[in-house]
C-alpha cells in the first residue's frame, strides 16, 4: 500500500521562506525556515527540504510580489519589479516544478494568508473575506466566493490613496512610487521614517492615534470597495496593544452608519467584522498548503 | 409546441424603471419606461407590462440601493435606508414574484451594468471587470470570475475616501453621510453644489480638470483594491468631451508605473484599460435580463 499523499507549502517572504509539509487534513508535520538570500540559494534550500518527503503530491507558494499570476502569461510565476535586490524577474514556479516534479500552485503572500484564514481561521464559512497585513509594508489579499482575487494582476491595496492631512502629519510618505499612499503613510517603514524609531519601540500616543486613523481609512475603503464579510487585520504593527480597538472605533465613526448594516451601525458587530487573524502567524503557510491541495481541485 | 421562453429585465432607478422583454439570445423585443413614483404604483406598472408576455420565464432586477442581497436575510430583496422618499424598506422582489409567479433575480443597478458589459459589451471574455458610473451619484459594480461581487452587502465604492486638497478645492463635499468621500467630491450633485450650476452646463476648464483628478483617483483606487482586467466608466458626467482622456492621463501619472503591468506603464494600453461602456445606456437593462437568465443557471 502506498503512503498517503503529502502537501508542501512555502510562505515565500522577502526576509525568510517558511516551508512546511502537511497531510491531507492540513496538519503540519514538518517545517523549515530558510533565510531569503539569492534566488538560487533560497530555492535550492527549499527543494532540499521537500525532497526528503517522497510522497509529496504538490507544492503551494504564497509569494512576496508583485508576482505574475496570469496563467498563460510568458512570465507566469515570475516576481516582477521588486525592490528586493536580485529578485526582480525571478521565476519561482519553474525551478520548484522541475526539481520536485510535482504541480506547483502560486498566489501572493497576502492572498495565501486570506485563503488560510478563510479555510481554517477567522474567515471560515464566509463567502468573501479580506486579509490585510500592516508590517514593513501593507498588503491585502482576498477570497471571493472561495477563490483568491486576481485580475489585471492582483490587489495592491497598499497603494490606494487615502486622505492625508499634511497639517497634522507633514511627513511626505515613504512609498518610492507614490509618496503618501496608504503604505507610504501607515506601514512600519513609514512609521520608522516619520518618527525616527522602529514601530515596536515607539510609545508616543500621538503616533498610534495617527496610525489608527490611517488603518481605519484602509478598513473603510476596503469595505466600500470589496464589501468583504470580514476583514482580518494582521502584521507586526497591529500587535501594538490598543491599536485594533482604536482602529475599529475610528472606522465606525468614518462609516457614519452607511450603509445600514450591523457591522457599521452596531459597535459590537464592528468588533466581529474587523478581527485579528485566528491563525496568528500561520495564516500564510496554511494558505500555501491549501494552494498545493487546490492543484487537484 | 409551446412558445420559447422570454426573460424580463428591470433597470430599477430612482427616477425611472426601464423594463424590457428579451428572448433567450438576449435580443430585446419590447421595452417600457415607467417613472419612479411610489413603490406600489411603480411595481404595479411593471407587473402590468410583463403580464402581457405569457411565456415569461423569469425577471431580473438591477436596483438602486443600498439593497439587501444576502440570500437568507429576513430583508432579502428590500431596499434599505435610501434618501429616496417612500422607498426605504421597500421589498422589490416579493411583489414581482407573487404577481408574475416566476423566479426573480436581483442585484444592484451597477452590478447589473457590470454584468451586462461583461456578458455582451466591453468586458466580454474577461474574468474580473469593474463598472463605475459617475452621474448624480457614483457607484461601482464588479463581476469577479463571472459572478457579481457581493459580501457584507455590496460594493459602495462611491463612499471611499480619496485625497481632498482643500486649498485647491475648499468645497466641503456633498455626501450627507461622509462629506468629502468620492461621491461627495466628484458626483454630478457635488459638481452642481460646488460650482452652482449643473455639470452639463459647466464649461470652466478648472472644474473639469478637478473632476478628472477625482475620477482618476477613483480609477486607481479601484485598480489597487480590486485589480479588474478592465474598468468601464459610464454615467452622464463622463459624457463631457475630454473628461475620459484627461482621467486616463492623470490615472497613468498617479500609477507611477506601479505595478509593472502594461496598462500602467504603456499609455496606449491605459486607453484599453479604462473605457466607456460599449453598450452605452443599455448596460443596466442587458445585465438585468442576464440576471433573469441566471435564475436557471
């Protein structure tokens, strides 16, 4: 009798690649963390980890980006222009497929996290769910009717423009493309540059009040754009005590009761609408494993 | 032999209801325009039109909103809080179903227009398409993987916040809920209140420059939020000569080449990305008929 199939997942980040092997129920059996160095070294190390598992059926990758997800595109599976040195134009799919001889599923890191939370976390049972991470950068992934959201490319919600009150916040913004887009105003990198210290070291209440204002704008713009049934907000910056509460309170005010739906008219329902990831740091890798399983769906 | 089935569509607007009968190929055989008065009078007039057609198989409604689209909700098919006098809480689905004894499909007016353009117009053959109307108000509908986008309720993209430079534009905004949200700054109603005359009568180049700036912000926020493969922009305000061209040029600048995808890096590709409806004023009714057909999908 042959051994049951196993599924591989890679949370391919700009700092580290988290690799995992899971069984058909999604139970993680082994993990390895690989520092992100050059593409060749990193991918080779991942291949070495998965090679130990003979019954591997498929691998799923949730990748930092932007990444070309358009099946049929000549650069499908390539990371496109990224500030990460050495990685622009890297094909992350073909080398894995060639070395491991299994199907490779791919999506963005944030779509994978959204998928993970939708499948096994705070989005379970819902149709449309958004996952926002506020860390060094800001990204949003979404699952719509059970499928990650793609299109022209994939959502790049970190780059939406939101109101920027230059009197209250004269900082010009940190985005190399757009200056004061959402990421340029509210990411960990923006906080570091505005306040001269890392977000985790920052205790000025005004700094966190401003951060809640921007994240609340992000939550409401996401609500009005996508109408998700739940918004899951993760990432290092959001671990600051009090930030999620302040964000919900401010988002509730910004909504001004419109449209008339309980999440926007009932303060307690808002607490259930904007939530932290229930998988914690495991949303991305859980979604990556799910991407592997979907190679056979 | 029985006659082939016919499908009814209603573009249920705040000013008028456009009713149509189409065959299974979507060819419109008859139409009637009913002024929107009280719910009872309007719905009764629509029923009378459809009753003439004995082989009616289903009716689809693209309705003004907000409207409750959550199947299973006790207020499914009801228009929720609307500024339209007499219409808050109106059930638009049950009376049609009871009188005509056929299934009734329902979506928002803008989701119906998006569906119409996706099925038979500028969105044909694409997976994810957004339709934005800039008229008295601003609304966005979207088709994602062939299905209209729903969730918490439905997109209310007119209410996203965009940058508002109060030095250049001291107008506080016309939205009764949010003041200077997108609709509050860029709708026909906002233009009328800011400039003291109706958009169609307005010839000040500065007014149209500002309008293009706001619509371009809408286009780019929609791009970064939803990543549609095409954005179709209709509505009375956008008929002004030159506005679409200025909007595309400004959106291209705002994108600043990010992400690296032809619509955002090649000015000619942007012209194919942001387009006028190819069904003109018929997008909504075409989508409403499609909603009727989908009752059997």
